[in-house]
C-alpha cells in the first residue's frame, strides 16, 4: 500500500491517505454505465466491477479547476472519507484511480437517490419516515463531529438513500467542503450553497460543529414542507433571508406538520451557533422518540400536543437511540 503523506498545509486540508491511487485505466476494472449526478468539478457515474458484478458509484473529480492544480483538494476528500470509514451513515470509499484529468473515487452505491427528490415531490414522506431519516442523519453527523470533522455542505442533494421506496437508510456523501476542526486554529471560510448555509458562514464568523446542525434544520424543514426555508428570488435575497433567519412557521406549508417537528426545526434555525443543540442533544428531542421501533400500521393517535420547552437540552428518550 502506498502512503501519500504530503502534509495538508492548504487551509487545514488533510493530506494523509491509505487508499492506493491506482494508475491502471479504471475502464479495465469497471464497466461504466449511466450518469448519477454532477456538480461543478465532478461527475458521478454508475459502474459495475467486472470481477464481481458489484455496482458502485464512480466520482470523477477534476484535478485542474479554474486553471489551478487541485489534486490536494481531491486527496483531502479521500482522507476525510477514510477518517469517516467506521461511520455507517457515511458512504464507503472502495478504491481510487487516477487518469490524466481526474481522480476517480469508487464509492459504495446508494441506489435510492437523493433525499432531495422527497423534498420536491408532489407526495411528501410520512412524518414517521422523515423522523427516521433525520435520526439517521443526526447519527452520522454526531459520529463526524466526534472525529472533529464538520461536513459544511449538508443539504438534501448530499444525503442519499440505500434504496428508493420505501426509503432505505441514509448515506452522507460529498466531503469536498468538509474540514477537520481544531487542527490549525480558527476556521473561517466562505463556502457551501447560500440556500443551505448557516448565518455564521455568510458573515465570515468562526465555523463550528453547530454549522452542520443549522443544515440539519434546513433539511428537516424541507422534508416536512417540501419548501426551501430561505430560498429567495435571487442570491441577494437568499443571503438576507438566512442572515435575518427570516423563516415563518405559521404558513400553510405547516398545516399538516406536527408541533414537535416545528419545535425541533425552530431550535436548529437560530442565528447564534452556541444556542443550537448539538447532534447528541437533538437525538433526545421528543420529536425523534416517536415510533422508534414501531413496524405495524399507522396507529390511530391524536396529533402530538404542543409542548413548550426552553433551552436546548431535553430529557433522555425512553429507549436507546440505536436503530434496530
Ligand atoms: P459534487 O461535489 O459535485 O456535488 P457529489 O459527491 O455530491 O458531488 O455527487 C453528485 C451527485 O451524484 C449526488 O448529489 C448524487 O445524486 C450522486 N451520487 C454521488 N455519490 C453517489 C453514490 N455513492 N451513489 C449514488 N449516487 C451518488
Ligand atoms: Mg454534492
């Protein structure tokens, strides 16, 4: 195994990777089929490992971006995936290849697509399913934060599902903006997608784990309402909506949303990062206690009663937080 130990001096990037970067042509080992998604500097394609018939997702990351050599950024993304390897809510890195233009990450395939599709669909998911997906997302985020990693680009396009319907388990992807906290002092950067980023990022204030929790609030909001909480007509308006936390829970979009869901989201979409609950705090919010191990038909129960709570800590849940 080759060890790439170029020190990550570029803005706290990780430089140590264990996964060997193969230089043989990726097409000789994998049959590359359809496109799964694309971003600014990456294309993700479905591929089949010829030797095993197993399906993977191949993320082709361009090494040159805006005329600059960005290999260190790609190596960083690999290194973060390696740090998160024991996190079951993070997509697994299977292998890596290098071509003239790209580094290709062979990733565990998430066959259910993006949870984004469930945010814009005519038919929203039942709240019990949303609760399950948010709980899994929090587990993943909690695990990352315990490793001193912040994702910084959590959004419905970067939370995938292992199977489509009924929705499977979540897998967090896209660690291009992820950073390790604490290593080289304070982290301030302008990054992410305005619609989903926390006010402290727009204001160039220090980034902490609380930044990811804001995004979890946005994701939960979108899953229960089918709307993006801060999206304006243009970038300017979106920035303003985010930094003023211009969000309205009394609208028609919330008419069928439980009070507990609203309470959960309200506690995450707060301006001051220190006032947001941590991922661990969130997991004991009463919204997430519901139907934890329930597998039968929908019970006939009244809507949860409005509950008033202050602060960000909740009592311990009745049962363990682990998924079955
Ligand atoms: P980018 O940095 O360009 O946003 P992502 O890693 O987010 O790249 O991948 C882009 C899109 O490709 C994702 O939003 C998703 O739709 C799809 N995708 C990425 N990884 C996988 C995967 N492991 N399995 C299935 N689809 C994937
Ligand atoms: Mg992405």
